[in-house]
C-alpha cells in the first residue's frame, strides 16, 4: 500500500497535469482519481455506502443542490482564515491530503497532538485523517508554531482543505 506522502504526490501530479482520470493497482489495492470541474476526487475501490454517495453526486452534473454544499462550506471557512492571514501573510497551511474524518488525538481519551501555540518540526504528527477505516497520521512538513486549528475533532474534511495555520521558523 502507498504511504500518505506518496498519495499526496500522486494527487499533486494528477492535479497539475491534463489527465482526467488515474488508476493505480498494486497487491490487491486500488486507488482511482478523477478530476471533475477542476476538483480532484480520490475514490478508493471498496467504499462504504456513506462515502460512495458524495462521489456519485460529484460525478453527476445534473443535481443543482450538490455543488452548493461545498461552496457554502468554503464561504464559512474563508472569513476565519482570511482574518488570521491579514495579521501575518507568511503563515503556512497544513492541508488534508485526502477526504476523511479529522481526529486531533490518537484516541478519544488522549490529548490532542497539537493545539494553538504548539511548537512543531517537519516530522511532527499533527493529526489523523481516517479514510475507509485506515488511520493516516498527518505530518507537519514544516517547522514552526501552530497559530490556529481550523477544524474540529471528528469533522469531515475534504482533499486540500486547510487544517492548521503554522507560523514557520
């Protein structure tokens, strides 16, 4: 199975290319990525019904309400991020490498990996994003200080959605 960093690189390469669809199969695992209206959708082979529904809605351009939901979510997040960015334009965003559920700690009774004011290194684990019962540890990839946590524990996150704002050192 591919590591999270390798999947991130594949997503970036597909996103930057003119490829509309990419499929990767290895040792019984399958990763399928499709671009729809400029959005890259990562669709693993065996999906639970709850995850399959949003992918089907994104693939079908007919329903009008489906595109409105992501737009509203972006509008709600934009003012929060913009207010912090106006204070310091040198902030780095740690984004979600996949669609899944955000977890701030390794278990429900444990403390969060990081919070506002936490010092981190490139190798620091900042959170977990669960996708299809796989818990993917997300590394900071930058050394600095967490300025703001942009999502709540247990919240669903999209690919590329900002999770943390970091003041790099």
